[in-house]
């Protein structure tokens, strides 16, 4: 028998004023937001799909203040929504509508605690913005490799809580792989200090890995010790027209095996996605006249000089041309050209706006299943509704596709909206028929919570609920999210 | 308040014969060992430090049989000790002495289920011997990189349950990093099928990471999906005399930053450890006449030709010589010479036997703390007992030292034995004073269980015990181990 979902414990505080006063004593009056104007930015998510309500938004400045707030909330049965940079895509950091909760924003926990160059680690507060962490590393000649679109606003704590991915996972792994230790405040306000800078530490259960990706449902991550890497000496970027998806998959293997430079990015772009961007960016149309339906953006990073790195890339592409995996290629000749190639990839999400309503999916598949998934799903979608087009791009080197559906004309936006549910069902059914996952890097949050028990076995859901119940028995941490 | 340790639930079965009969019905009479002779190999650990007793040793052949056995044991309150290749070093797979338990050996779960070349993954039963997994990968031109001394006997399930490390962690990570998905039988006999071949999958808590390193205390891992890598085209190996430990630490950084080839091994060897080996191996004495106290064995793997890889290594060593980090170096000129250099490192554990009683420590430290740890601990140990010598070697690139103590003469073995407790305490105190861990890669098992609560905070121990209680409420899985 599977455990039921955690109980939503919505109870109105008997004395709200007294509770707010206690919060003010803990973190200072100016950091307890109770007015609609002060709270509003924290109550709606970045994509504006989710809006909630809260008793107050609390902005503690350090771990001890977070601990005192959680102890208070635990005592008073006030539920807590942790929030970092508020850039999540599944509503995981947006409170529910009942308003009997507090949002705890970690953005004032923004200190870099320690840079240990010999250990290649950085220890920092959870509220540090990702870009600031990258810059702190670069300033001492090191690389912190996590990189994603929201890096100017998202925080390290949010990156950890959602196990963020991005464009360099292929080489450096996701946030879980980059983290050696964390500090967490538990739902009862205790501080678990697991800030270790160790590459090996087999001393009991890996609590760190449990909190990473838990989306704030087990506690609040307040600090972390992260790995740093040497800065690559050179990067070379190419845009390549591939014969078909399967040829792209073969090219990944060839790229890994034929060059010693590190394959740091391998992004698939469908022709329709490329055309969207080309319309807007007349100066960046390499390959857009090519006959292929699929493009790959690939990048090698190397500790060698650029000329050697470039020779390797050219040899790879010549080989791929001979094997008829690719039909055409553009290699960037300057940093500016490389940026131009990347901007094609990076402009796609925004370029989709002109298509009207776009139904998005963040999916992952075994790399060996991608080609058959793409082919089979295209056929089935057109059977469902012929006026649909697919916009496909993503980190195919990690098996991660952003698989998006738009109407053939923006006028059909209302019609696709009415089909959203059946489209999602079809795509996710196809994903699971191909041994994939319906959330590769964005998480579950609110938006996928109801579907999670349908996509996992009762045993797996039961195990997760047992853990939630053990570590947050009152279900005060981010209720209504994930489980 | 910290949760107490799980209760040891030693109850004698009312009807042992009936229980054994049920086991025989599930897995066949011939695979239920009840005689002393049949059981004995499973009741003593590899190092012969731990011996226990068991009602029976059970050898199921597949996941369903494991599940049926666990359901039966759960019903009858019989405790379970999971065992793989029985090569662990902390007694984690050896039963307690009471004998009211069963050993479940996984070695008959030995099928390779699937090789997915395009996805670079292998899915296999937990009882597959590590070397067989390496060979299955090599046969299709791929590398499964986990490599350690016991690889001819240890199993994938044991490697996962102890999060095994070994000599290539620096490049490829430990077993946790190499695992994409697992299949587990829970203490109630349910099967959690998490055999996914996905590089990205953010759908709730990472159960996989909880079972990895749990030493069989939460369930039995029955299968796994593991990552494969391209086989390197060339390897170059060198033995280098370094100025001191600190110079070795600087050499790690230099090696990472100055060459694009992958640094796959960086092993520190103290002069005393080298001398031990040299005495036995007259033909392998490179650098033994050098003035230094410390040697490093390093290896680069590359997808480039050997000549290029060798040029890079030579350039690195010239640079290190100019910077006065190293004083002498030997580069292997053939595969045989490379094997000879490696055999120096690999012969150390056995060569220690001539020293009499050796007290061993498997510790890890932040790399930046290694030099000061080594210096400070040496002084303190000599203050404690001047007739002691240190034998130090290990995977220093991961911060992992095998830090061993022997008497100056084997005659003093009894005397060092009487000091074992105070020596352990001193070394572990020093490890924690330098932000390290007292178990880098071997785990906790029986041998370090009592010390674990002294080395971790009450909060951390409390969290672990809560998880154990949630997932194994009757404490039937490997009781008396880890927690």
C-alpha cells in the first residue's frame, strides 16, 4: 500500500500580529514584508504562470536567522516557501493561494565565505547569484562551470534545490555533480553543517544528495561548498548541418572518441527553430539555406592552444563529412563569431513568442532513443492535430530536449490551448515509452506535481513520501510542491 | 534531541525448520546453505578481522527471488546481511555473532542485462564481478573506469553499496558518479525499479543516491545502469621525486592546467613505503636513491597519439623541475615499464606485512590541508610513542590518504597493539582538525560504527537515523552496521 501524499495543513494563525512581531524581532522590521506592494514580486513566478499569497515575505541575512525563523514557523505551524532568485520554471518557489504561509527569500545570504584555491573549492551562501559565483571564480583564474539562461538572477541555493543543468553539463555535470557539501536548516530549525570540501567521504547516507533536487521540500539550503575547475585556454565552436537526428547521435560518439579536447557543448537545433531565429537575425544565417532539417552547435574546450584545438575540430568534421553524417559546417573564426553562433541557440526561447501559444516540454531520453522518439512522436502529433509544428532544440549530448509545440499560425493559439492536456499526455506517454523522463532539468514544483505519481511506480512514490514524512513530519516545508 | 540508534532486534525464530523450508521453496534447496562447512566462507570477512554466524546463507538467482526472501524475512522478523564479493574492509557484509540472521549473497545475480552503445551505458545484475563488467565494456570498445585492488572478486552491488573509489576517481569519479540508475529490493520485499539510463532526470528525491553508500542498511541493490566512456588511445606514466608534500599539491594543479590530456592518476608514496617495495623488488628501484622523502606516480590518459601525450608530460615535468617542485623523474617508455611503475604502488599494501602489526587509516582531507596534516600528525605521533613509523600512500589527487602506522621493529607489534585506540584517536582527531573524514572510500560497516556518532553532529546522525527508521522500520536490513 502506497503512502498518501503529505497532508496540506492549512490553518489560520490565531494571532498573526504576534507571529509577525516575532519575525521582526528575529530579522529586523525592515526585512519582514507584509504590504501587498512589498510582497508582490515574491508571489508571482518569473513566467507569470503562478501567483500565490503569503502572510509575509521574510528576508533573513544569515543561517542563524533562517534557523530561528524555521523554529518559529514549526512551533506555530506556519508553512514555508523557500525562494532564491525566483527564476524557476515549475512554480516551485511560488506560494499557494491560501496565504497561510511565509516566503523565505534567501537573497540576503549573499556572502562568499571561502575560496580554497589549492582544494579548487568555493564555499558560499545559498543566496549568492550564480553569475557572482562564476565571477568570483574567474577572478582567481578558476572556472565555476554551471551556466544557464537565468544566471544573472538565479541563486546557488535555487540551483542546488532544483539540481540545475544548463549548457555545460556534458563536460562538467549538473549542480549535484558540482557540489561537495551543503549547509541546511531543517524544518525544526536545526542547522545541519555538511560544508565539506572532500572528494571522497563514505561516512553514512549522502544527505547532501537528498537535499539537492528536493526543491525546498525537506529544509532550506543555506550554504554550499562547490568544485572549481581550471579555466580552459581555448574554445572552438562550430555549427554543423547533420543528415538527420541519428547522424547527430553518431557525431556525439565520434566527437568524444576522435579528439582529446573536451566536448563541452552539443546542442541540437531543428530547422524550424533555426528559421525562427534567422528571420529576426538577418546577419546570422549560416546553414539556413542548407537542405537539412537538423543543425548541431558544438564546442570544444581545451587546455591546449586554439590552433591545436581547431585542427582537432577540423579533422573531426572532415571525418564526419566522409562518413556522410554532416553536409555542411561553419567554424567560428573569432570570439565574436563564436558568440554569434551561440546567440542563435540562445535566441530560440524568445523567438518562439511570435508563434502564439507554445506548449513546452523539458524532457530527457537515453541518447540511443532520441531519433526514434523524435520520429514516432512527430507522426502521432500530426495524427492528433495536423495544424501543429514542433520546435525542437536542447542539450542533446545529455539526452535533454526542449520539445515544444506551436500552432502552424498564431491565430490557432486558442485551439492549441484547448488541446494542451492531450498534447502533454501524448508527448509524455511517448517519453516514457522511450524510457525517458518528463522533467530533465526544471524539476516538478507545482506544475508537474499531479502527474508525478502517474509517471513513477507506487513503490518509488511511496519511498519518497516516507522520506518526506520522516524529515518534515508536519509538512511545513514547501507544501503542495513535488509530492 | 537525537534519535537513538536503531534497536537491535535479536529474536530467535519459533520454527527455524519451517523458515528454512520456505527459503528452499523460494530459491531451491541447493542454494540454501545451513551446514557449517557451506556457510563458513560467507561468515568471515576478507581481512579475517570479523567473524559472525547465520541461520543460513541464501543465494537467490534473480531480483524476484531476492524480493520473495525479503518479504519472508520481514514477516518472520529475520534480519538480513547482504553480501557481494565479500571483499569489504570494515566488516559491513559480515553478520553479527548472534546467528539469528541470514546472509543473502548476490553472486548468482550475475547477468549483463543490456549494453547500450549509443547511450554509453551498461545495465547489469548487482552480483556481476567488477572485472567482468570492465571486460564486457572493453569487448565493445568502451571503458568502465572503476578500478580497485579487489576487482577480480568484488561485485557491482558491493561497489555501489560502499560507493567504491580506487585509482581513477580523479578523472572519472567514484561509483556514485558512474551510476545512472539502480534497482533495489526494499526491506518489505517490494521492487523499486529505478534502472534509468538518463543523464538528467529531476523528478523528485534522488533515491539512487540514498541507496548508494548505504552499505545494505536500507535495502538490497539488485541491478544498476552504469556509464561507459571511450577507451583512451594512449597512456603515459611517470614516477617523480617531489620536493615535499606541498610541492606535490602544487604539481596537481600544474598538471591539470598545463596539459589537455586527462590526469587519470596522481598517487602519493612516502619514501618509507617505496623502500619497503624496493627491498622486495630489486629490479624496480627508480628514484629510491634520490634524496626526497616523497614520490608521486602520475598518469595521463588521452585520445591523442602517445607521442603527443608524452610531449605534454615531458613539458609538464620540465616546467615542474624549473619551479623546483620536483627533483627527478622516470617516464615509462613501454607498456611493461608502465606496469612496473604501477606495480610499485600496488605492492605497498602487501609489503607492509613484514613490519608486523600495521594500524591502517583510510582518510580524506581537503587537498589544501594535506601538507599541514601530514606534518602536524607526524610530530604528535612521535610524541605519543617514538617507536612508530608512518607508511603513507594513496590517491592524493582526490585528497585520499592511506595513512598507516607500524612499529619501528616487528618485535614491537604487541606494544603498538596496546596503543591502537590512542593512535586511532590521535589520527582521527587530526583528520577532523583539518576538516577531513575518517572514512574516504571504505565505509563504516562494523569497524567504525561506534565512532561515527562521535565524528558527526547530533543533527546529522539524527537525520540519518530518521531515514533509516522511515525506510526500514523493523531494522531488519544489516543491523549493527553504519548506524
